[in-house]
C-alpha cells in the first residue's frame, strides 16, 4: 500500500504540468518548476532520516501507546526545529530571484514549505496502518487537482497554485493526526532540546545521503535559471521531468527487489551474487529498451505533458535518454553495499557526484548553454555508477560480475 501512496505522490505533480503550460504558458511553468525544485531540496530537512528509521522505532514499542506518542511527538518537534533555518533559506532564494517582486507568490512558497514540514506517513508505516493514510492522501490530492483545474483558470492565477498544494498537504497532516488521536490514542508531548539534538545527530548521515541525491535530481533546473529565462527553464524541465519519472521507477522497483535480496541474505553469498547479477542484466534490458523508446518517440512522449516548444523539449529528451539506464546499472551494487553495511561507499559516490555535477553544470552551462547541463548530468551519472560498481568489483566476496561466482 505504501507503493500506492508513492505512486500517487509521483503522479500528482505530473498531472498538473499540462495544465500549467496550457493555462499559464511555458515561461510561467519555468518559474513554478524552479520554485518546486528549491522546495524539494529544502524539504529533505523534514524527511531527514525518519522515513527509514521511524517505522523501525515505532515497531519496537508498538504495544505501548504512551511510548509511541512520545516518539511521534519527538519527530514532530524535530521538524518544527528544522523549519526555522528552512525559512531563512527560502528568504535568500526569494531575494535572489524575480519572485521578490511578487509578494503573493512569495508567500505561497512559505505556505507550501510549511506544509511539507509535517508528514505522518512514516508513522502509519510503523503502525502497519498504511491503508487509512492511503485513503486520506488520495481523497485530498484528487480534490486538490479538481479545484486547481476548476478555479485557477486565469493566466495570473499561477500565484495561488502553491497555496492549493500547501493547504492540501496541511489537510492530509490534520486528518491523519486526528486518526492517530482517535485510533491510537496519540497525545502530544513536548521534547527537550537535548532529545531533539540527539535525534538529529542519530540520523544525520542518512540525511546527508538523501540531501545529495535530492540535490542531484533538482539542482540542474535551479542552475539553469541563473543563466537563462523561465521559458528556457520550462522547455528543459518538461524533458527532465520525464527522465526523473523514469528514475523514480527505479526507486519503486527497488522496494520489491531489495526485499527479495534481504530474503536471500548475505549468509548465502553465492546465491545473493547470482541474484544481483540477474538484476543487473534485467535492468540493462528493461531500461535499455525504455531509453530506445525515449529516443525514437520523443515528440509523442513530450506532447503528453507540453503543448509549447515541443520540438525543443523533444531534442533535450533525446539527449537525456541514457540517464535512466546509467542510473539503473548501479542498483545491484547499491543493494550489495547496503546488505554488507557499506553505506559510506554509497554516500561518497553521491557526494563526489554532486560536487562534480555542480562544478560542471556552472562551467559547461556558461559555455554551451542547456547542452552543458545535460552533459554534466550524464557524466555525473556515469561517475556514480562506475564508482559503485568498481567498489563491488574490488571485493572477491561481493563481485557479482565474475564469470564464475564461487
């Protein structure tokens, strides 16, 4: 059921892209895309490490409603604490962009940022009650899409889009919290500063990993906005959104594939390596075929999302097409590293990749414009994939590339 929630959350913004472009124009969509990219990066503060650790911690005390309340309250308090620096980041972003001339739109970003600061999904996963959250999430988001389609139909109404998105997230938080109060007897508790500090220290390594991954996925749009106007950003972002959707599908597949790898376990290393090798080649065939579809049918795919400058977006999509395949080919190595408790290798690959990406993006974008952003993305993905697979190949035990696995 958590897969269903992730699917809806993934599909939700994509359904709105054709409406944004048709109603507000590709230039305004570019402004929305840059704002959303920034919010996505900052929102990692609120996800921190809790999507991974909170379900585990709740499972440990699931029979004690008081301990559950204390833990959930502590996470909520941590999110409140990190909201303050996120406001400062938003202010800097607004002052450094054209948004500073539009106070209505600027304040909508604050509302949207606040709405992203609280999310109860990880608690429902820990309590094995994902279905109620799925219902709440689906109803509110479908209602939000309908209201946007019906009421925000004027070209200047883009200023209110993030109010609608933010209020929908706030409603999901309120309704899901009321469910926790009624069904799980949740009671809010204050947390001490030391408790908040200890919680933040506990998960900071996973937070940094998530931050590097999210920055890689969203930094290109922001960097492009520094050099070019919103029209260029919008044209490029339509193509990048399709690529990001393909990359998100890797994360969705990961949930099932990694579960199977965990069932095999590291004690059966030979069987595990055979499995990871088969996953590597299955991903190669699947995402290789998907990449060919992007190359041969770019206009058809782009036309689903955009009605403006489709030929330009189609060309960018062709150039970006190898990225999902390159990214998919590091998944077997990633799973092996996770199972053998070598997460630092994965973190280093993305940290170095992010540094390379930012430097290359600024330099190449200055000299060869949008193509520079695309080249930097492809080179970064190649670096990460080579880094992870090389780390595996150096180990006789983990190397699933060997012709004959001992």
